[in-house]
C-alpha cells in the first residue's frame, strides 16, 4: 500500500514538473506532395526501367536487377502519391533509402573498376577511370535529389555526430579499397634473367631490352649461324616443266598452334619460365605429301634459374629446332583475375600483351590473337564493326574446358545485342542455361605478361610486341617493299571472275568470297590503277575488275547505273559513283573500251543531283525516277570525284568524250561547281564544325583530283579544315600511350588502334598536303605527322619477318588486319593502307635514307 501511495505521489510530482516545464510539441506533419512527386518519381521509374533493359548486355545482371528494383520503387511511389495512399510515406522512404544504397554500391563498383583499369592500362586507364567517375556524378544527379527529398519529407529524425564520423570512416575505407584495386591490376613479378634496378624491374621496355640483349648474345655465341640447323625438307615429287624436270617445292607449315601448354608460372618460385615454339620433323606423314612438307610445330615449357634460362632456351633451339622460325615467350608476371561486372571483365586481358592460364595450362598472347579472343563483344549494336574484349566462356573453351554447347551459344548471343534481338524476334534465342553464370566468371583464370621474341626463317633475331616488330625503321627500301607487298597481296586476292576476296583469316586461311559490293570492288580497283608497281599486272588486275563491274551495268535509257543484283529494283548512288572513279582512273591502263559505259554512269550521276548540288540516294529503275532521302555517307564526295574526272576527260580529250556520249565540259563544270558549293556551304555550316566532322575523305581526294582543271578555293579549304581537325586525333608521344600505338587512332591503351582509320588519315592528309602545296601554304608539320602514320602502317603490315604463324596456303604477306588484336584481313583494309603508303609515302620519300641501319 505504501509502495502504491509512493508511486502515486511520484507520479503526481512528475506530472506537475512536466506541466511546469512543458516539452516542445512535435511540429505538425506537412502534407506530402502529390502531382509533383507523381511526375518526378514516374520519370525516374521510366529511366531506370530503360537502363535495366538496355544498358547491360548480359541478361539479368546485378545491374539489371538493381535498375528494375529502383524502377519498381519509384513506380510504387508515383502510384501511392497519385492515389493518396496512407502507405506513401514508408514507400517513399524505403525507395529513397534504397536509391542511396544503390548509389553507394555503384560508386564503389565504378571506383574500384576505375582504379583497376588505371593500374592495368596506365595513363589511358586513368582517363577511362575518370570517365567512370564522371558516370558516378551522372547517377548521383539522377538519384541523390529525389532520395534526399524523400528522406527529408518522410523521416523526421535528425542526423547526429555519429553519422559524420561513420561517413569519415567509410571514405577512408573506400580510398584504401580503391588503392587496393589498383594494386590488384599489377602483375606479381616472375624472375627474369639479367640485372635490373629496382625501379626498372617494373618497366616492360627495360625488361625487354635486358632480356633481348642476353638472348641475342647467347644465340650468337652458341649457334654459329642459322644455316647449321637442319634444313626443312621442301623437295617434293618430280614434276615436268618447260625444258625438263624438277622437284616441286613443298609449302612449309607455320608455327600456328592453338594447343594450350602446361606451363603455369609459380610466382613463389625462384625460377624463370619461358615458352618456345619451333619446327621439327613430323612423326606422321604429311596429309598432303605432294604439297606440304612433313614438319610440324611443337611447344616446350622451360623452367630454370634466372641465370640459366637463356642458355636453356638456346640449347633447346640448337638441339631440336629445324631451320625455320622460332617463337620465344618469356613470362614476366602473373595476376589472378577476379570478376567485377561483365562490361569491365571484357577488358581484363590487354590485347596482344597478355596471355591466360587456368590451374594447369596456358595460352600465350599471340595464340589468343590468332584465336580471335579479343573481339568477343559487340557492345554497340549500331556499330557492328566495333568488336572488343574477351569472354570467360570462350577463354575456357580455348584452354580445353568442355564447355556445354548451349552455354557457348548463349554467351555468344548475349555479347552481340544486335544479333540477339533478331534471334528473339525469330524465336530462336538460346534459353538461359542453368549453370551459365559459373562459366561467365573470370575467377579462377590468371593473366600472364610476357616478353615476346622470334627468330625468322633466315636467322634474324627480333623483338615483337602484339605479334609485330617492336621497332620499324623507315627507309626508301622498307617503304618500297611495303608498297610492292600490298600490290601483290591485292593481285593474288583477285578471283578468276574479277572479284576480290573479301576477308582472310591470316592463321587458318579461311576466307569469305561472297560478301562483296561494288563500292569496295571499285575502291580496290582504283588504288591498283593509281599505284600499281608493275604495268602488266596493273593492266591485268584492273582490266579484269572493270570487266566484272561492267557486267553489273543496268542501262535505263541513256543512264547506266550499276547494281549488285541483276534484278534489283533500285540503284543506289554509291554503287555507281565509286565505280565511275575506277573506270576513269584505269583508262590509261586499259584504253577506251569502257568509255560508253563510263559516259552512261556519268549521266546517271548528273540525274541524281539535286538543284542545291547535293545528291539523291536512290533511283527507281522501273519507274525511271529518283527517290528522295538522306544522302549516304561517302557517296557525295565520290560523286564529285567521278564528275570531276569526267570533266577532265571532256576538256583534255573532247573528241573521245563526244564519241562516247559524255556530257559537255560546260555541263560537267556547272554540276561539279554546284556540288562543291553545297558541301562547302549548307552541308556542314553548323556550330559543331569547329569541334567535330563526319567522314569526308572523299572530298579531299576529289579536291586533289580537280587541281589541274577545276580549282575551288572553298572546297580546298573544306578539306584542309577537315584534316586539321583529324590531325588532333593521331596518337603520338604526347598522348602518353604505348609506343606501338604512335601514328594510329585509338582511345589510348585499352582499345588497340584500328588500321583503316590511320590509313584513311594518311590518304586524306596526302591530298591535303597536295592542296596546301598548290596554295603555297606550309606543310612541314603535316609531313612530319605523315612519317608517324607511315611508320605505324609499316609496323602493322604482315611481312615475312612477322608472319611466323601465318597460313602457307594463302598470300597473307602484304595484307593488313583490322588491328593488332583483331586478325581478320579485309580487302579494303589493305586497299586503304596501300593508298596511304603510296600517296602519303610520296611526300616523305625523298627525306628517307635509302637504307635504314641494319638493312642490307
């Protein structure tokens, strides 16, 4: 009872004190927004739903799932606000908090990825890293305001000092984690022969120089000359020839092998590791004894103390190798791989520089290039030729894993969004295999770094980088050899009917013959007729190609357009414009036999011209009228080029032009002038001209072709301005990229430069230099830059010294692959490169030494 009374007294005292010192009342709750929230949240829901559906190429990735959850949260918030549901406050609060969590997660993933790329790719990785960090800012701009709004409107609890302290700790952990990610990208060093200063041990250039010098010295001392090695037996069966008999010469296989080798380096070991591939007599008869020598490549793994590994390499070559090319890879570093996100996993191996191992076997960097492992992804559906990066599934298959066929198909489809969309529409997409995720992770694989060397079939020891010579010294001889090799490559790529082969795999010899088109055929023919080194070969190749294209003429009254398909209902501008240039340019080699066809093509181009000087894209063959629409890229410049050449013929040979039915010089002059006025006026008279141009090379070539008979100041300036813009994109020492990239086009070190853009720059700059010379302008800087481009192209061309793995069954020498990481050779890659070597090389030729040091 006393306790009860005491309780009542204390309670009364407490109540009295409370009344005497009343606590501040909670402020009245503010009404939550309605239509403004519906609009903002609904818009965010649409944005995140689109991001989940479109941005990630892999199906149901973590990013996709998170985006869909965010979209769901924002959609529920919008619905709750619109319907004024009581649950709006908790829904909005949870959605806002989740948005901040996702922002933090994404920021961490992108920060760690940026740090990793910076560590792996150097300066360009830093640039890409900065871009990834900029993405964080964009995501924060999208997520942070609505999340802060939602928490401020629905959560009344104030933040305390502990939150600030926790934030500081989080930032410290974040920074240390990012530094750790950068360190993860650095390979753990494998012992190398030679002595290094501590700072130089991590420098690939220094590593290469030291090991190269040791190998060369040891090889020179142990192997007196390459001729002491056993000769490859190349004498085949006796065959009858004019004037008697002789042994047929057998083809020698290359060192191409895709078999993984059991040579996984152990970074804890004190041993150096090298992989040597060379030629030996085959243990079994040749499958084609009348054509191919009975030899085969073998690969050996060598492990030895650093001061013994070089001697072991040379001893192996001296005791087992035949007199043929030898490939040497010295492993310099290892780095276990860890999956992050698919978009970044594809860059986990540096193209042409890194090999890969599983627990038991390895593939060298050149083998991965030969297997086309660095072009597994097509992330931009609207740019089908943009192929980059690796696939963990494909890597495991190459290493010998028994990857299920449905996993391979599914992975390939997912990495090619454009093809996947077509398969889905047709109901033929591969269903998602249950265990596909375990195959798609790169965890369990190891990246290896190597130093690359080779000995040519003639015993020349050289250092390689990404399968090409590390250093190429420009000389008149090396430039002449490159031009002749390109000429012969194109000549041997021509089929009996006059077509040019489209693609060639330089390692397997697989080729694509049917995927041809008239512009590409004509462009190759044009370069042959402009730059052919042998008059008979040029006449034969050019004449056969013109004859082939002439069979595709489709006369329509006085007009003669060309079409690929005989029953085509429409003729496009480009399929006649570029062939017309080829017909005009080859006339000096084949004579006037195609003049009437060329005249009809010229009349067709005139009929395709609009009043403002531009050109219609299509012509209705049945109806006999033009079809309006956007002008196709390149075709406008090609049309001006063709019409200008027709004008030149009408001026210089009026009788022959009249006999062929070519329009008069006055008519052609007016058409050319009107077209030039359009492209230098309304076509690109926009604000972005000071910052960005489209592909306008053909206008430069047309302006150069018009120098002798149709000068137009504005048109010439148009080309010069365009090439001034493009000159800023050529990589050089100031770009802080790998030395082998100088003279090429690329986004730094991650994407290897594609050869055709560099060649196209050389073509365009050669024309711009001609224009500037005619105008009395300074060209010294342009010529200096041309040297870099020509040197880059010489490094990229396949030749007898770097073609150690090339098929002996096709003419690879002289050709150009897409890039150092994409081996496919296309006829237009070689065409553009030869044009740059020819026209661009002429501007630097007299400045070059006759022979470079070391040339004989």
